C-alpha cells in the first residue's frame, strides 16, 4: 500500500537483522520486503507504482498518479546490520499548495524480538524529515479573501507505527498512524486502516482508507490497489 504522505517514505534502519531474516517468505504488505513488482490503484485518481529488486539486498521503488502531480522515488539497501531506505516525493493540493519531501528514518519489525501482541506484526518508525514548498495564507485587509501562496520549509522529526495482522493464509488486516513536528511551526499527522487479500503467491489486492493533515493541506482518501510480484 502506498501511502503518499509528505515524508513517510525514506527510512534508514540501525536494527540488528541479518540477510537470512529478511530473505524468508513475507507478507505481501510487509514494508521490509525486497521484491520486484508492479501495481495499479485508484483513490480519486489512478496511481501507478512499482519496485525493482536489483538483487537480494537492493531495491528501487517509485509511484506516480495519473496527472503527475504526486510522485515518489526511493529505494532500499539491505546490509548484515540492517536496511537503508531512501525517498524523495512531491505532493500537490487542490488549493494550489505543494511541497517536496525528503526523509530518513527506520522501520523496526518487533516480531524479530518475538513481540507480536494479539498476532499483530508491528513496525515502529521514527526519523528525520525535511520539507519545502508553498503554503496557502490569506491576504491582509481589505483582501482577506485572497489566497496567497507563501514559501515554507521545515526540518523536523516523525514517529509512528505500521501494523499487520494475518487473519488467514489469504487475508491481512493493516493499520498505521503517526505524527511529525518541525521548525517553522510545522506539524502533521496521518492514520488509516485497510485489508489485503492474497490472490496467489504473486498477486494481491488491498483496499484502504487514510487521512493525512499538515501545514500544506489535508488528504482524505479511500482506495483500492492491485500488485503483481515477479519471481
């Protein structure tokens, strides 16, 4: 599931995980899975996504919507001591606001430490983010109704978690949430849930809903996506 948040996509891991731990069979929605895949989705716009597994330890990934207003490019590099992920992205909003996001952080699969409360695989996340763009403000009197775009940038940090719960060999429940704060009074939060169905070893489909809100604008979307994983 692609979330399309401002900076929730560039992660660097410092956890003690080895190659064999990552190479085992994983849920199609596992955010630490290295795989080559293609996907298509719809959440008020068509979205196209994919990743290329360069080998067992390196992957690049990307996504873009049908008019090119929102896009993301990143990747992963798996080491004996952990996994490095990187990402840059752009988002545009209906009122004209827009932002570019860059972030660096971590997913930590608590199941590695044997912690799966209620059968949930939990991936806490935390990291650093930088955003720049233009935010909407209103003009001074007598032009209060005028919309003005003002430059804005922020350095800060985010925390959150992503969770998976296998309901059967085919169905997986998903949930996620988090928030961020930064300089220039930047603040954001995001949360949502979804459910995934594994059609086969190579194919899966999921449906989800999420809300994200920041200084740049708000997104409320319900979507569905399909992806195919190559051997």
